[in-house]
């Protein structure tokens, strides 16, 4: 019996040695090991951070570059050691979150895994403004990062979250960028802004042919503050209570444009939503189209990775489903649905759910790192 156990132990040890050798001596193996370490960096209260044990700390530098005639800043995280490296422009969502602890942790983790990571400051998104002009900031950030001597311009992608991801997709459809970006990784982003508006007004979404209750969070404020200024000034304070569902009574004194908007805000019939949006003021519809990747989806060429939590209360996960269904980039597309985040920030989960969902996240991250490192 002892001989059998000794033999089995030697076999297991030999297998471990072989696996480590494969992991250290092949590109795929090294990426697999780094991806495993990166999974711990996703969670702010992980029991350990093994990637930090075996890699040197990255350097963080504040850089300045031009967006049009204006100057803006970004943080650039560089891996230790020589280059050139693959790289990510890490475009965050609305709010002044440049050095949010989750942003810093993920950026440093990606740098430890071998990527240069650039986190731009967006003046618009920092002020909770989602505007079509943001694509100029995306293009400028990408061009700046790709031109750095420590970056391999053939291995530069964009990782973006929430509304920032949607605006990144709009930029990636622009001819100036369409053929340059190696890949897009969009987390918790929307595809068709009118659909999000409809979900906000209905407080429900359609999933597999069935209506499901959906209680939006901060997206109500973002869409309200974005769309009401497209209406006559006198209408805006009158419509705000309707947008916030503080009342269902249509106020008197609205302009014809305001009446159309009020009809949408008080509607509870999903079948009427497309028609009600179609007759909104031209400025309102133009803004919705300008911030929607759906508008020029046929121009998206780069490989597309979509990630969304099924319980997202800010942007419905059905947005990524529609994005995946309608996109046809020549380089391929991938959709991963999770139940592990509150929008884009980790939340608690049972051990079984944690293992299951992290495995899906690992497979996504492994494929992305394999292409860029």
C-alpha cells in the first residue's frame, strides 16, 4: 500500500512539474497563469493577491495630450521590464473616477499581467455628460497611447465600462479608428440609447419574450440631465417630476415638443414606446442616435468582447444581448453574462456562484490577454 501511495505521490508531483513547465515555457501557459492571478485583482477584499507576489509593481505616470485644441490628462500604468508591450486604453464611465480604488486596482493588475494601461480623464463623463463628441477624446487617447515607444501599435485595444463603453464603440465605428483597434472589451455598456430610455420610462425590460420588472438606478439621472436640455427651457422644470416618477399628471403649459416628451414619460405600454420616441423633437432624437453604437454598427470591424451582469440596475443586460446579435465584425464577437457585479463593481456571492461566475470571467480575460500580450 505504501508503495502504491508513494508511486501516486510521485505521479502527482510529476504532473505538477509538467504543468508548471508548460505554464512557464509557453506563451499560452504564461497567459493562463497571469489570468488566474488577475482574477484576484477583480475583488477588493480577495483573500490574497498572488499576481503581486511574482511580478514587480508597475509605474504610474500622469501624461498630457491634446483632444482637439484642448489639453487633457491621463494616468499611464507601465509594466516593469522592457517593451514594447500590448496596451489598453481603459475608458471609465460617468463620474470623476480616475483614481477610484477599483480603477487603480484593475489598471495595476492589468499592468502586472503585461499590458500598458492608459486611463484618460474625460471632462464630459466626469460631469455625468454623455455626448457624441466624446468620440474625439477616445480617438485622441488611442492615438497617443499607440504612438508611445513602449507600446506595440499592433496590440492596442480599448477596455471600457458603462456609458464610456458605448461611446468607445461609437468611436471605433469612425473611419479614423475602425481599422486600427485590435479589440474592444465593453463591460456593462448600452447599445441602443432609445431602448434604455424606453426601459427607464416603463421600469421594465423584455427578456426572452417576457416583460421583467427593472428598477433603474443612476441612469435615470443621467438620461434626464442629458435629454431635458434638448427641449425648450420652459418645459424642463415641468417635465423633471415626470422623469423622476414623482407624479403621473401631465403639467399644463408645455410646448408641443414637451407634450410629446410627456406622452413618453407617462406611457406604460411597451408597444407604444418606439412610436413615441420616433416623434420626439429632432434634437432629442439626434442626441440619442449620436451616442448609440447601433447607429453605425455596420462600420464596426474590430473583435468585440461584451461583458454584462444579468442583474444590472443601471444599464439593462439586454443591451449587450442586442449588441451581440446585431454586430458582425470581421474579427469575431463574444458575449459573457455574469451574476457577480453591481453594474461594474463586484458584489457578494455564495461560494458556488463565485466559482462558477469567476470561471466565466477567467475565460473571457484569458482570451483578451492572449491577443494583447
